[in-house]
C-alpha cells in the first residue's frame, strides 16, 4: 500500500509542472480584434516559458509572429509564423520578446499588435520539436478568460502552494519507503 501511494505521489510530482503554466486569453473577452489596447492588457502580467497565449479572432484577422522591426513598423517583411482560423494557441517555449500583429490592412496601425516579454521562470517548457513556438489546437472550453479578468486560467500562487505541499509529502513518503526497505 505504501509503495502504491508513493508511486502515485511521484507521478503527481512529475505531472504537476505542466499544471503550473498559465494560459492567457489575449484581450480577455474582447479577443484579438481592433479597438483593444493590448499594452494595457499585458500590464501586470508576467509571462513565463511554458505559458500559452490563446488568440480568439474573426476570419478577417490573422496572428502573425514578427520581428521587433516589423512590430514597430507594422510590416510583414520578416514574418516568423502565420496563423489563421479563428482560434490559435501559441505556447511560449523561449524566453525573450515575442511580437504579434494582424496582417489585415490597417489593423496593426490601429493597435492590433501585441508584444510580450517571456521570462525563463521556474516553469519548465513543454517538450516538443525544434519549432520554438508551434501552434497547438485548442478546444473552445480552455480559451475562456478567467472570472478575475486577468486573462489567466488559474491562480499561480494557489497552484505553487499545492505543488509545494505535494512535493513535501512525496519527499516524506520517499524517505519512509527508503527507511522501510
């Protein structure tokens, strides 16, 4: 019985880091659209490697990942990646600045652009291929903004506390199993 509990706790500790990532719905309930101040939306948020951005948008819009230069000038000279389709989830797999604009004529100059600075943080990046920010299909149920209005899908401090408790219990179980064998 003790071994089973220990194995369950070890499994929980291995799986928990993926739960620490935050899913941000860009623009909250307004989504990815003209007329939204994305600088205000990003203020107060801390983006870390392992987090994701969910863009919800109409068919006339796109999500283009662009260089700093293209972001500043609202051009697509060196587009890194293009996304279409109404809902796009972009995992933030690398630290640094990530810039996004809409390629529809005039939308970027009207403010439909987003720049996020991603910190390396303590959250491990999801494993994947060599593509640093690949698109992941997103079910509609995970793209809703939080009821707190901050655009994150959970309370990071609560999850971090839970993770600490599980880690401590798991470590104690490990010690008990070692002493008992």
